[in-house]
């Protein structure tokens, strides 16, 4: 017996046999049923037609018959094949585990790069810091922020010990000082808790300009323990002779007699040389130079290109048009422009308000505070000390805002002041 196909009886011979009218099955339905019951341990597939010839039973018969075969399959063979397939899959994974692991790492790296890329971060930040529209409580919110600045940000101002001209109030004398003895100089090493006022007073001086000028101190707030200072025996400032300078001109400029200039500097001649240094007794720094040295001059928080869009004082509200008091100045610049600390100080607050958006508050010496509002983001943390010009954030459009700008406010001893009074 030769079987052409069990599973695909679609070859030409089989098809012809199935179509021939004279072909009959050799087994009856009853015989098939009996055969199935006799082998109940096996399951069977559907019967397939297959051509059979040269059978011993039909020797000499040249006809080809189509017989029906029930193909036995052992019970459970399907589950065994499924199990084998699973094992094969697991084996394939095991054999290529290294390649699969490397592929996962590469995919993870690519996803991480895409996720943390600058455009994605910018998009996230823009969503997080989306400007908040002003609601009915906005005005109240503004007062709350101002009250917060006054209550928990500000510290009580220290008693004023120096007047606007740098004179130590407790050391001022109504007697006119006449300088006759040559000036002498000594050295002093700054101690912990010293300040320019205490050092000046202990040295017998009456004006802090003297030590600032003689020692070329640019910011008294940065005076540190261990620094050596030159202490003159009398009040006054150093003066460097320039082309065209004369004792007569210097005398008139500072209100000191020529005789005093000669005596104090122990000069034998009134002829001066360019670059020569002399000491001018009783002279003081100009108001601007003194404020600069005391750290009372604030730099603009934006050092690049900007324009003023709203000044300090009364103005129409940009949203409602109602006249209201504007507590600072608005500086328009490109989004994300660096915002700088206007002066040395301590960061008192880094927070959010529906009015000011992202804002930073810095407390400075002598009762000054500055507010930087509508920031895109902040670069400092509460409690951090900053120096003048240090970056504290980036310009933005958060809070009650019509466009990218910085709202800059200055307080002095718990009172609003015009920022232009201290900006240099």
C-alpha cells in the first residue's frame, strides 16, 4: 500500500478519484464506528481520502480505489506540542538573552534622551508655569503678598548710627577742627563682628568715608575678619594729583586752607606732580560714592537690553483699565533673560502667587528688600546668600501678566520706594 498524502489529499490523482462515480469506500459506517470503539485510548482526526493500489487483497485489479483512513493521534499530544513550542521559545530567548538585553538598554537610552531633551523640558515648564488669569480675589491676593513681605520677610530696621553724609551721629562735634599736625597711619586687623562704623569710631574718626576712601573699600558689606585696614590719625580722604591740579584748586574744592594741606602732608613746596598722593583733611566721599560703598546703590536686575513698560506710581490697570498704584517698575525683555540680584542679600522667599507668579524676595542690609516677580523660573533657594549680580532666575510671564517682563519692587524700612532712587 502506498499513501500519497494524509494531510493534503488535493493532488491530481486524489482529486480524480474523489470525482469518479465508481469509487466506493471499503469500510462501511458501522465498521468505522466499531473500529473507533476498539481503539478508545486514541483520538482520531477526520478521515482523509487516499489512493490505494497494488493491494494484496485486490491483486491483479488495475483499478485504483479510494480508501478512508482514520489517523490515530495519542491523547495529550496537542498539549505536548504546545509545551515543546513554549520550551523552544524560551530556549531561543535564553540563547539571545544578551542581544535582547542590549536592545532594551539602547531603547531605554533613546527614550531617556527624547524625554529629557530641551524641547520636552521647555514644553513641560511652559505647561507648569502657564500664566494664571486674574480673578476677583486678585486685588486681595496682592495685599496678602505685600502683607506677607512686611510681616515675615522684613526685619525691624537697626537704629541709624550714620547720617546720609557718613557722619557717625554719636561722634559728631560742634567744634570746628583745625588740622595742623601731619597725618599718620596705623594698621588694624578686622575682628569678628566689626563693622565700618565701630572701627571708625574706635579709631577716633567721625566719618566712615575716611576708612572707605583710604582703603579703597568698594562694599563695606563684604568686610571680613582678618582683613588689614590702614587707619589715618584724622578724618579725610586720599587724593591723587592729575594734570592741572593745584593746591589752590584742591583747597577750594574741599574747603580746606592751603596751609592745612601743606602741614598735614608735610609739604615744603606747593608744586605738585602728576600721580602724587596727598591727604585732604576733613574731606568726605560724595553722596553717590558713599552709597555705592555702603551697598545702597542697587544694580539693574537686567543687564542686557530691556525697556520700561510701566513706571512706579499710579497707572491704569493693564487688564481692567482702573487706576491703581503700581508698586514697582516693569522691565520688558526677551523671555528667559537672566535676572540678577540687585544687591548682596539673603533670599527670604522663593514662591508662587496668582498676582506675581513665580517670585523671589531678597533681604538686604539697612532695611532694604527687593521683589522679583513674574519669573519663568528661579535659580535660588530660600535661605541662600547671594552677591550683587548673581543670577537668581529667568524672566517670564507667570501670574497676573500681559507678557514677558520683570516686575521689580524695592522696600526701605518697610515702606515702598521708587526703585530708581537706588538703582545706579
